[in-house]
């Protein structure tokens, strides 16, 4: 079977012009256990990550710097959670794959969900590294000397109030998140 050329502009699937991996090729090279989320080699592989080869039954791939498990196939690096979706459902995910338990290495099929970026953003539970308060939905307001809680609802920012501590502001944020976000942590 000829590889399929991807023509859709979906940055989460593959790059435009990249040759899309076929399901037959994936299943020829790897076996996936949906209960553990682990891919293993079905045929010996030369080279690979770090120049070491892989034997039949070895776990395929390695941990990427961003915390996701990645697997190299025919010169292209794939995120294991996207391969898992493809392996089980026979189609590439239409959007982003959300890890329900927030563990980027837990690729059990029951832990994966194909969602839009908007819904995936609702499942964030940790503040970004540049957030000085250390809490999601909270920042320090210098003029008032208090912490501010706010949340995005339907694309609009919603002010939740000023608080004495970052912890109090975060509690207000999380209470509001429970109301408005369907994939809250």
C-alpha cells in the first residue's frame, strides 16, 4: 500500500507534505497494549535513539524533553499518544490528544481523549512556569498588594476578585473552573 500524502493543514497530525504513516506499517513494526499504553517492537530495529538497536519485545521510543513519550518510525518522530489513538481507532486524531490524568507518559487508551485546543486548555492544572504566584488563574496585583483570580469562560476573561493570599485566589479560581470547564482537573 502506498503511503498517503497529508494535504490538510493540521499541525497536530503531521506537517504538510510529510508522508503519513499507514496503519499497516505501524502494526507491522509495533504492538500496542491499550491497558498499559506501551508500544513494543515486533521486529528488530537497528540504530534508533542513542545508536542502540532494539530487539523484538523491547519498549519502543524514549522520553522527549517536553515530557511526552516519542517513537521514531521510518525517519519521523511521532508522539506515542497520537500513535496509540491511530493504532486503536484506525484514524489519526482530528485535534489534540488530552491525557485525562495529566501524566504525559500515560498512554493507556482509556486515558486519552481527542479534543479541541479550547477543551484541552481547560484540563490544565498547573500554572505556567512564568506565573509568579505559582497558582493557575492567579497573579499578584502590585498596586493593591493583593492576589487576583480570573478565569476564561467562552473566550472572555472573568474577574473573580482580589484576595489576601494566592491560595485563597486559587480556591476561587478552582470553584469557578468546576462550574464552567467540562474537563477540569
